[in-house]
């Protein structure tokens, strides 16, 4: 079946540190891949997406590259800010069957000043 | 602002009481979804509606019912609330339904429900 595995949190970094949140997936073919962000007390917001192998999604300084060979979609940012503190969810959209996003468990990120 | 609107934002129920969570979207999206979010459990799909007039069960439908009232509105009903239904509930919508599409979801801001 389809599944998404994220690195367990919580992750705590200092401001301006480099961020990587790992995400790997299991799915048939080439699903679309997404990163969502949830700020405290809010709903999820789409952060970035990639729809085919080797695509790079980017937004607000965050990047993720669709790697078919390693079935991964790791989220990176070169210099994090306190305002990046949130929960990050990796998700996939299957190419077969029902069009329902499959979410990872989420990774809580805290940035200290 | 365009998006997904959920009401109420907070609710406390006693065990056995019923209530309906409301959700409306103004983006002309065809598909709508209800999720619950619990600590350490991520998001779990309760029910979804691929298009107006259709609804289907997700991963955790027991204890819930839904109504797709029209294209804009998708409500979630708890007939007899239980403490295990204490959670944060999110409604979401997407443009279309079908395999291989790259549409993401637009989420509402959530309803925080406590059942005592």
C-alpha cells in the first residue's frame, strides 16, 4: 500500500542552522509529493510540492527534491528562523485508486533564538 | 478571504451529547474531507466526499456521519459523543478527484473538541 515515513521529532535547532527533515515513501509509480506546514493553533498549509521525478519544489526558502531512486522527498532550508517553528507533514498523492492524500506522522520543529 | 471555513472553533461536550461540525469552502472545489488529528497519530481520514452527492468512509468512520449538503458545504455529525472523540477536527477541500492528480488540499483552521 501507499505510505509515508518521516523522521521522528521533535527537532530543535538554533536560529540560522541548516535544516533537514527526512521523508521517504512507498507507492506505485510516480505519485505527487507534498510538504505541509502547521503553525501553532492553525490548520495545515501547503508549503511546496513536486509532481515528477527530479522535480524540485521550493517556497519561503524551503526546498525538497523528488528522488525516485531513493523514494525520498527530504525538506531542507539553509538558515532557519524562529518563525519556522511548526509541525511539518510530508504527504503523497497516489496515482492509482482513490485520490486521497497519504500523510506522514508529522515532525515538530522548534527553533531557538 | 477565499478558503475553508469551519465552525465552531472550540466545543466542549458531555458524553452522549450530539453535535454537528460545519465546513464550507468558497473555491468551487469538488472534493471535501474530514480529518481528525491526535497527538502522535498524525492525521486520520474520517470521511470524504469525492463530489457533490457522494460520501465515503475513510480510516476511522465509526461514531461519525457526514452530509454533503451542496458543493460548498460538508458537515460532520457526532451522534453520541465519547471521550475517545476528543480531538482536533480539520476539514479540507481539493479541486478534483482522480488518480495521478497533483492537486493539494486546502485546510480549514480546525475545531478543537473536548468530550468530558
